[in-house]
């Protein structure tokens, strides 16, 4: 089992790793829309938050010798179901023709008032 830690994605907000690799699978912890270059910057729009979250996922995957084309399953947590269309649009653009299994989970509150959080399971290259 290997712990993944990269400066190219936001640091965890608690006692957990960015990802764990075990038996060729990458388990990426829930990523938030935190810019690793300016963690104090709060992105206002759901589209910007979703894109930054996916960029963090991508950076963690790269550090674990994987990429978005190898994502097997994604779980998308959203603070309000009414923003789902915008989240889905950015998610669709990000993944393109790749269609990983996915769950969408509306949740009342996410850390620090964020609108979206995404975790994934992916294969390694």
C-alpha cells in the first residue's frame, strides 16, 4: 500500500491522505475546489469549483501513475441538487467520451461552504 501526496493538488483538510494505491487501484480521497497555489482563494461559481475539484483529482491521479481515462468510479457530492446541471456539464467536458461509473450524492453541507466534492477509484497505468 502506498500513500500519495502531491503539491499539485490541495492538501487534505483533515487526517487523511490524498490517495492510497493498493493492488493496482488508486483510491482518491474526496477532493475539494481548493487551488493548491492559493488555498485562501474561494471560487464563487459552481462551474469554477467543479473544474478546480476535477483538476485536483487529475493531479492526484498523475502522482499515482494514473489518469482520468482510467477512472472506474466517481462519487460526486453536491451541496444542492439544483446545481447538478452545471456540475454535470463541467464533469462531462472533463471526462469526454470516457464514462466511469458514477454516483451523485446531494449533501446538506460540505467543508468550508464548498459546493462540490469528488472522490474517484481508478486503475494504474
